[in-house]
C-alpha cells in the first residue's frame, strides 16, 4: 500500500531563512499532491496543490516541487516568519473511482524563531 | 463564510455509551468524509460519502457508522465506543468544483474512558 514519509523531527529555523520540508512516498505516483498547514488544535488548511505533470508551483512565499522519479515533493517557505510555525502535512491525491481520496503523511512541525 | 462545523468539539464518554458527532457544511459539496488523527499516524480516513445516500468505508472503519440523508450533513456514530477510539476527529468536505481542495472542520476531541 502507499506510504508517505515526512520528517517526524521538528524543523527549527531562524526567522528570515528558507524552510524546506520533505515528503517522500512509495509505490505509484499520485495524480496530485497537496500540502496543508495545521495549527495546534485546529483543522488542516489547504495551501497548495501540484499535479504530476508540474515540476514546480508557487504561491507568494511558498513553493512546492514534485519529482515523480524520486517520488518526492519539497515544500519551501522563503523569508520565514514566526507566524509560519505550524505542522505541515503532505497528502497524496489518489483519484480513484470518481473520488479524490487523500492519503496523509504524519506531518512535520516547523518552528521559526525570531 | 464557507464552513465545516462539527459538534461537540470536546467530549469525554464512557465505554459502550453510544455517541454521535455531527458535521455540517454550507458549501453544497458533494463529497464528505471523516478522519481520525493520532500522534505519529497522520490523518486516517474512517468513512466517506460521494453524495446523498452514498457512503463507503475508508481505511479504518471498524467501530464507526455514518449516514448521509442530506447533502449538508454527515454524522459519525460510535455505537459502542471503546478506549482505542480516543482520538481527534475531523470532518471534511470537498467538491469537483473546489479543485480537489478539502475543507476541514475544527476537530472533535473524543476521550473514551
């Protein structure tokens, strides 16, 4: 079955630096890959979606890459701020039978220090 | 405002006492689903629904029931809760028109003692 690996250790970085989070998966590549942000005690919030035929997607300070050969997605936050501190979830979108079934990773916690 | 609303947000219950967690969305989404989130395991899908009266099992359906009598509502039923169902539960909705984006509720913390 499909497995997703995100770094379980928290990522600590200094304000202003670029944060890079990794999402690795096994088996077959999904049609889409999504990234969500989750704050403590809150529901995940959608950030970005990237399709299998796209190499890179940007949104303001966020950038996602998708390498189907390496079976990996990288999530970058440039000029990071303390407000970016949260857990970031990677999700594989396994479109099947007319339904977009998401398989989530366990998430990586990011802490941005002033 | 687009919302997925779940209740209760916090609940402590005893083993075997039936409970229902309600979920309602105001976006006219056809897809709804329930997830549970446990430390180190990520979000795991319990049940999903592709439309009214259409439901199917997700990855961890044992011990749960759902129904979809109306498009906006998708309650999660625990007929006989057990301590291993202590978890954080999320309801979610999506639509083809929402570009595959999933909208999550705020979560329901459930403790079964």
